[in-house]
């Protein structure tokens, strides 16, 4: 469904306009720079709600170009004259379906909240907010791009601003954390680039005049009829190269999740990053990894996905239990939340491995819910750190008597992370386990993974006890409760957590058609590849 108004381009590139305005302002106008950033990100939320209001729930998307919505497509790069490769055609191709629209909404909300959280930034204000807005464009672009080349540009675009936002405005070990983040992510990007090039030279698209040209169109890559017989990654000519390409692509996305054993960059990046950047990192960037697997790896390599689904579930289980055990051992409040993210992203992987409607719906819902919950958790750490300049869990105690409203918001976030019924974390985890248990292949892994629920409750309740209960230490007797800006951060996230806990259909209905189409596509692919003697 083509859009008469380029709403996806606007929501994607609006932050770039804001960045240009910010850079044009004098460096003495710090307050105006911050206000413009909040205004721009607020307008993104409005645009996301407009998209939500105009979204047709009945259209599936996934591999059907005609059922994507708000499509914008035109020839972006068209070069001919290279005899050895023929015509180079790259499209500017944007569109959304039930897989991407929750992520567009999540990105808009989290970025707006992070902009409010950044109000206290006083070092190189123009530089910080210019990079912040550029990061915003990179993240949003990933979730709306349907051309692999364009997808990769947005994927890489967010790398540079995140590197500087951690490396300049981070904590004492900021340079180490920034370089580690950059190298890990760049390694994954190289893998994705190599596979993208291989797919390009294996896939063609038929133009209006009947000419066949190589294409980066991800939807064309999902259809075996569009592959050249001699293409190195063509499913029509199966070879180990296609298997190797799948592993390389999966690793590239898994680093971003982060999946064990590629997770070690995350705790360092979280601990050293400013609060707002930790919010974005956990709330949005980690979801790019699982989104990439669902959008690219699954439908382009469906036959290999089915062969390796047990291993995806296994690594999901490792993430769940290992992340929870590491979180339980932490004495740094922020690092505990960082490892909890490793654990909770394991639930997403487990749901994805189910390959059924219930499990994949739970995985996508968990991506959204974890984004809002973990954003709130990092904001909670940021509030107390701003007042005390310490994150040591054992340094606190009795804060509930001194900061009762803050404690109330913290309790909601903690119990949502545990998965208390009535809060958003419960329904997404329940769907993940129901879907995964329904798959005979990964049922034992699913049963073992439920230990993550117990461990999660353990470290969350233990932290709540040590920080907020007991006697108040004398040095914290002057702490003030939340101010207006902090209310503005916590209230929207709390409303979303409670609303989706009570009425999850508001989000599930968005994705149902697309998830059903994905499950059908994967099942049909299994039948097709079995009949032609594929993997």
C-alpha cells in the first residue's frame, strides 16, 4: 500500500533536520538545543501515533510487497556501464508491517523519554544532542527499510554516534567501553555486509521492460523464483556457502542482541554510558538484533533456520540463565540491570525458536515490553545516581521512607521485569513459554529456561530489599523525591507497562496478521525445500 504522504521518511529524517538546527545554534544556547531535541522527538511520537492510527491490521507484509503499508519506493542509485556486473540498481524502499510497526512506536517513545532524561547534560551540549538525533535516525531507519543496502546504511549509521556518546560523555572507563562496543558491532557489520553482497549477486528483479537486474530488495530475496541458478547463495543451487552465509548473518545480528558468548561488550557499555544512552541502548538497540533475524535471516534462509532452530533455542536458554546468574552476583546497580537485559533478551530468542504463532508473537511483544521496562529500570538507576553519585547496591538501604514516590515507580518496574500478572512483562513471557513448549523439538530447553523466572525474581527482590527497605543511612537523609522532569519520564512508561499488562491485545492485534504470514511462509518453505532436496 503506497503512501500519498511520506510519513516514514518524515519520521526517519526529522531528527536530521533537528540536528542541522542544533548545529546552527550558538553553543551558548544550550537550553534551546535541549528544547528543540525534545520537540523533535516529541513530534516523532506524534507521527508514530499517526502511523498507528492509519495502520491496516488485516495486511500481513513479511514477504508480500503488496501488503506492506506506507510504502515509499523510487530508484535511488542506477548505474550502468560495468560489463562484469551489469546494471547496479538500488532502491529507496521503505515500508512497515506487523513486525516493524511495534518497533517504530517503541523507538519513538524511548527516544523521547531519553531526550527528557538528557536535560542535565552540560558538557558539549550541541555535540551531544546532534549525535543523539543522528542516532535516532539510524535506529528508526533500520525498522522501516526494505532494501538491504538501505537497511545496512541505517544499521551502520547508528554505530558512529553511539561510539562518541559513550566515549565522550560516559564514565571513568568510557574509552574502553566505547572501543569495545565499536569493535564488536563493526565485526558483526562486516559479516552482514559480506552476506548482503553475496545475496545481491544471487538475486535478480524483473523491471517493467523485462530486463533482469541484480537487486538488494529484501522481499525479492525471500522468493526462490528470483534467484539466479548460478548465484553463490541461491537456494536453487544448494551448497555449504548458503549455510555459512546464514551463520555469518546470524552472528552479525546476535552480537547486537547480545547473544552469549558475544555479550561481553554490553555490561561495559551500559555502565559507562550516560543514563539516557543506556536507556536507548537497552530499549532500542538490542531489539535491532532480534528484529534483523526475524526480518532478514528467517525469511531469506527459511530452510536453514528450521535446521538450526534447536541451537537458537539453546543459546536463548543460555542467555536466560547465565544472564540471571550474572545479575544476581552484581554489586553495581547499573550492571545488574545490564545483565538482566542479557537474560530477558534470551526470552525473545526462545520465542523466536518456537516457529509458531504463539511463540513468535510473544517474542515480538517481549521486544516491545522489555524496551519499556528496561528503559524505566535504567532511568531508576540514573535518578539515584544523580543524587548520590554512587551505584553500589550495598551503599543504600531504607530509601522507601525518604523517596516514597520514587520507590513506587521502582516497584512497578521491578515487578514488571519479574513478570507479575497484570503488568506487561507477564503476558509476553507467558506467550514465549506457551509457544516454545508447543514445539516438541525445544520442549526440554523450554522447561530448563523457566529457571530464569525464579532467578529473575531472586535478584530483583533482593535488590529491592537492599536498596529500599530497612533503615535509612544518615548520609541519605537529605535526598529529595522525584521532580517534574522525572515524573515526565516515569509516568508514560508506567502507563504503558500497566496498560499492556491489562490489555495486551492492543499490541498483539498489530502483529497477528504478519506473524501468521511468517509462520505460514516458514512452513511452506519447509515443504518446498524438502521436495527439491534442499538442506
